[in-house]
């Protein structure tokens, strides 16, 4: 694969990755980068979904830390 129209920084990065022996071809480097992008976008989507779920769940109920600790200590005994 011949990489065209990339900034010199990126072509140097691809060349370095190949020269390091970690990747064999330009395609391998680009595929690895695209896989990272896919994973990052999936993680972002899951995070946004979790935030939306939290926002939709309503306001938090009051929480008494001391009462909670007392209940937990009673359960341990």
C-alpha cells in the first residue's frame, strides 16, 4: 500500500513503526490505528450511554454514611 497525501509526520510515524519490526507493512500500521479508533469510538459511545442512563434515572436519594456503616457492621457480626 502506498500512502499518499499524509503529512510528513504521519509518513515518518508509519516508517518508524515498520522499521521497529512491530509492523510489516503500511497497511498493518494503518489497520492498527483504525482498530484503536474503532475501540475509542465504542468506548465513547458506551460512556455517553451510561451518562444518559444516569441522567435519566432521576435525582439521587439522600445518603447517610454513618447509618450505612452501622448497618454494614451489624451484617458482619
